[in-house]
C-alpha cells in the first residue's frame, strides 16, 4: 500500500507569491491544493504542474472570507499537513483621516479573518497529521508602520499577532506555526491592486530600486522554512531586498 502524499494547501495561489510557492512545494514533493477565488488561474496552474509530472495537484475555488465555504472545503480534504496562509492584499494609500472604512474592512477580512477561517477549519487535520505546519505570510508592515499605510499595517499587525498567539496556545501539539514577513516584493498585481489599476503609481513604488524581491524569492524562503526538520520552528523570518533597510528607508538609484 502506498503512503499518502504529504499535502500542502496554498491560499492566494492564483498569482504572485502564492503561485510561486505552489510551484516550489510541488518541486519539493508535496501534493499541492491550490486555493483562490479565480478558478481559471489556478486551473491553469494545476494543469502546468500536472504536465510537469507533479501528482495529485488540485485547483479549488474558494473565498477565504466565506466561513461556510471554508468549512466545506476543509471537510472535503482527506488530509492536510501544511497550510500556507498567503491570501491577502492592500487597498489604497490614504491617510487615517481620509481612509475609506470599506477598504479597511476588506483588508481586515482577507488578511486576518481569512487566516483565522482557514486555520480554524484545518487545524484538526493538521494536528491529526502528527507533523502539521501553519504558515502565515504577513509583511514587514506587520512589524512597523508608515505614513498612508495604516489600514494595511493594521491588518498585517493582526495577522502577525494571530500567528504569535496561536503558537503560544498550541505549544505541545504536533503543529508548528511559522510567520514569513516579506518587505518590498515586486509582483504583477500587489501594487497594481493597491493603486486600483494605476500602473504608473504602482511602478513608482519600485522606481530606482535595483532589485526588489520577487515572488520566487519569497516562495524559496517559505519552502525552506516548511521543509526544515519537524522539530525546527522558524517562528519569524523577515526577508527584504538588500536595498531596503526598513519600511521607510529604501536606496533608490535615480
């Protein structure tokens, strides 16, 4: 009888860090379950991975803020060994005085409640695996603020505190809790979404920065952390490009 393949669930797998992480975990031998709202994107990625010889890849359309759908998804899985809580994002660059409460609510629901929903729903399976991993992709925004970023900063602080508290609460169980906090990462969609499709404004974020991080850089960090021996827990790993010393200190060659 064959041994069941170690299964990793990756949220926000339709693009950027999530898609890159799914590819790298598949290369590392995991059976990968791709989760995102955009079914066409994850279906294409699942086909790509399957053609590359990776077995058991699944594409599952899911909104992580929909608790009933999350619970149904969790119930449908035969096992889960690794949960990559990557779904998230930022909206706007407004001051606190001018921020849109709807944007703040959306960011909180995805970045915090989405992580909560997925973690609560899959924690029994992760525990039952005997060697589970919950990984939260937060941000350096979760560890220090900056002007015009309070809504996103507040949400990522929430994700950071969720991971930190969960680690305290489940110590002694066979589940480790890892937080990866990326700094400046240039992906196809993050800044474009934040600036509501304004490509010029999105490009300005990276202007003069020789080598911002890529999605593959962060995925490599995630995969490294997940594949450490099970008794090794990478509590928190902050990863920035060399040109970025803090959220507000970036070297630009203009």
